[in-house]
C-alpha cells in the first residue's frame, strides 16, 4: 500500500497515477479534496475576478456612453454562490479520484514521525509515502493580526460585507490580484508593500499592472508596525521614511504562502520549513517522497501536479526527473498578465501593443489592449522569453513555453496560422522576429 498525505493538486495527481498503474493507494485528506487551489487560491481568484472584470468592463462601456449604469456586487451572495460551485467541483474531483482506484480517507490528518506514517493516531504500514500537505497563508509577525476584521485567503468567507476602506498587506501577485478585485467591488484600497511592488516582475508587465490598478493606493518600501484597534482593526501603522497611520474598516493579509510541514517530522527541511527534495521528489528518508507547495517549489497548481506525477513515477521505478525550465506564470487583473523566462532570458527584444480582438476591442480608446513581448537569441533563433497581456495571455504563455521546451525556434513559427480575430499578438510577433532576423543576415 502507498499512502498519500494531502488531496491537493500534487497529492491527488500522484495518487491517481499510482492507482492507474495498479498500486493500492490510500489518500488522506483532513478537509476537502482540491487543496489550496480549489478552496482558497486559484478558484477563489477566478470567481472573484470574473465579477471584478465584469464591473471593470462595465465601467469602461459606461464611460464611453454605451451602458446606462455600472452594476453593484452583492458580496454575501457572491460568496454563497462561489461556495456552491466549489462544492460541486469538489464532488467531481472526489468521484474522479475514486474512479481511478484511490481509497479516500477524509477527516483525519496524516502525519510522519521518524519515518513511520500515521492516519490520525493509527500507525499504518506503507510501501512508500508521498507527502503533499500543501501550504498556508504567511502571517506577518506584527501586532494586531488576530483582530476580528483581519482576513486572509483562508478566512475570506467570514467577511460579511465589503469594507469601505481596506488595507492589503503584501506586494506580490496575491496582493495585486486581491487589490484589483476589491477596488472594482467599490472598496477604497491601500496596498502596503514591504519592498518594491511586484519587484520580480518584468518591468513592461509591472507597468501594465500598475496601470490596471489605477485608484489603488500603492505604498512601496514601507514597514508595517502594527494593526491598531481594540477588537477590530481601525488603522494600520507604517514606518520607514514616511511614517503614517492609515485608517481602515478591514485588513487583508496577502503576504504569500509558507509550506505546511509541521506534521512531517524526521525529514530534512529548509529555512522556511519546506521539505527538501531532489529532482526525483525524494526526501531525506528512503521510501518517502514530497511534492507540491510543501517542498517550497513555486506555488503553482501545474507545477504541483507535475511534481506529483514525478513522485509517483519514481515510486514505480521509472526514474523520472522534474524539469523546472520555462515555467509559465500569470497575474489576473483586468487582463491576464502572463510570462515565462528561460534559463538565459536576453537576446533581442521584440514588442508590440496587443491587437484589438475579443475582449479588447472596447479597450482601444484607452490604450488598454495589453502587449506582446518576446526575447529571441539572434544566433540560434531560440525563444528565450515571452511576456503577454490580454484576455488569452495565460494560454499563450503556456503553449509558447511548451514549444520552447520542445526545441521549436522562431523560424519554425513562420507557417503557423492563428485564429482571427484574436487578442493575442505573440504569434504574429514571432513571425515578425523571424523575418527581421532572416533579413538581418543579408544586410
């Protein structure tokens, strides 16, 4: 028997791969299947952002004189309907996992102690173990995070009504996405970033992100001294060069995620508590594997799923290795801001505004059609990076990253026929880059 601890994307995918290979697999999940992605992360952002984009698009059409009014969100109803759909997805995932042959154990936490695996307090014998216990929100070490109206993604469901004045603590992708959502919902939003806002993002995409967050008060390079109030948050104190106190009705903590590994005793860990693994997803103990957020890898569902497959296939003796090259990322604001970078991004940069198409036609007057930007090595014609902004940017980033990993060069794109109209400019830009580089050889 193989025991999988955690029913998120990594654990569920690993369990199904093993069961379909004929192994007896038990998956242990304390709460609901689907993990961080379904219950607190990706699907929550999708649900809220779909509504926020509808409001944002309505504002644009209202300003153009096309619509008579901008709709208002019924926030309690939104959360209720979102939960209903999450439960439906959860049911589908459960059925799919059981159909693959996985035995499900809900309501108890799986744990490791000195190489032994427990389901609750019961010691069980296992041929191998996969630890996929996921992550949880990073809670800043500041006073006041326990006040009643301080929320984070795991407690968002307790927000009864939209606050008039919201402070978001965080400066990364999570903070940016929730800032856009709550601003479109009508909240006055202050975003507090300890360092530079989206500091690791390509400058062209960061500029677009800031533009799409117009109206959000972004405070960079500020230290949060504390959240103030008796029982409820009433203000947030910030230090740095310009100390201030920002009044608020609620605070939302969006400072990222940390590995959830406290139940995995006896394994080698890193400085943030992440389980140390090799490219085969093997831990420091023989027969125990780990995958997904708990390993400290990028907190991305596709990465977690692939790591789950890698762990499962190594248990099956296939000696599969995890490849982290050209991983696509995205940020969901009014547009999708998506990108991937190779090991050596550089070369010649080609860039154009996004074209008018589905989802961007009415953005032309405001110059908000997004962008297409690629980096190409002029000698090998290798595609080194793609940056895209628009309604389909995530799809574009995913497929071009795959093509790059497959060894496809820009000259190979010359015969590619895209659908028209579409709001993506990357494929036409790649054709243009190939032509320019080809002509340059004969100048």
